[in-house]
């Protein structure tokens, strides 16, 4: 696996951008210079993140998300061994 996280990554296993290997390694996201730990999905190329909108759910029971535009910088977390 490379030292850079994927350009687009989603936490939802039903998404085509879900990568279990990257998520197991641990991915952090810096959005507009601020560390975020509530990111559901991100895209570096398009410059956006999706975050959960409170406790709201859609009709299928999935969390409702908000798409926020800005500077996205993903990185791998250092795992303690």
C-alpha cells in the first residue's frame, strides 16, 4: 500500500469508494486546516467532505449528510504497535 491515502474514500460499505484496507490503517482528514474526525466521505480532487447532519436519517435508515466544499488534506494515522 502506498504512503498516500486514496483521492476519494467513504466510510459506508455500500459505496464504491469504500476501501477497507485504508480504513483499517487509519485515515485522518484536515479540512480547511482543521482536524476533522466526523467525516463520512471525502474527495480531494473535487474539494469536498460529507459529514453527518445531526441525528437525521433518510427513509432507508442511513444518516443524512451535508456536503461541505473546501481544502481537503487526508493523511494516514500513526498506529501504535
